[in-house]
């Protein structure tokens, strides 16, 4: 007897394969986008943060290695759509049992699509699907935040860029820490202009 594969709805699929997303911005190191001020304001803690630049090939190789282990993981560049296109994706999700796309493809389409207003971010995303029993909780500011641990090897890190208004006092201790971690000297520390 062949077992028939039962099709599950999108909500059931999501409850058993919880998506976690890491957002990255694809930049060309030789252009002004590596220090783009709106990005520092929105994502750099109002000019107080730092930016980590990972090597694309190293990160892709790491993710490919994880795919062969226990992870269901994807790395993709976001597609930017008009609001009508996004509404269509929402309609597909609301159908629950979409005939054209399986649940995994539908989730990927939803996660890797963003409104065209954000196109300047040039965003890439890493999506990891995790089982509920592997999700952890952190309690902060009267909220529960679900998270998973996701390690990226130090060999993927190529640069630490500090905020435009970084106090020079932080450079020396940071350089010392990076030297200890950076045995192959591939990580540079810069300050955004």
C-alpha cells in the first residue's frame, strides 16, 4: 500500500516550521552605500551601532554546508514588488491550500518579497525553518521574544564598520578583541564617513 501524502494548510505548515529571518544588505564596498545614512539611522541604533560585512562566498558556502545537516535554510535576495503584488501573495497565503505553490515555496515567496519603497536597502535574507521544540524564549521589556541560535563562523566576517559618530575610545579595545579572534587577519575595522 502506498501512503498518500496529505496536504496540510499553510497555518499548520508554519506552526511546525517556524521561520526565523536574518536581514542583510547587499553592498558594494567601493560605493557610498556602505555608509548610507538612512540605513545607519534605521538599523544602526540611530547612528550608535556598527555594521558587519560578511563575505558572500564564505557565507554561501557555510549555508550550503548547513543544508546538508539538519537545517532547512535559504539565502536569497529580496524581490521588490508593488503593493498589488504583495496583496496577491497575501491572498495566496489566505487560501491555505494553494494549488500552484507548495507551502515551502509560498513561505519563501512571502519572506523574500518586500514593497518597492524599500528597494534602496538592497536586502538579502537568510531564512531558517525551525521546529517548535528548538525555539528559545527571551524576556525583555514585558515582551517574550522567540529566537534560535545561529552561528556564523568568524571566517565569514570581513569588516566591522563603526557608526559615523563613533567615539575614538572604542577603537583601541575593539581592535584588540578583533586581533585575538582574527588569526588570519581578514577582518578590517573602519569608521563610516
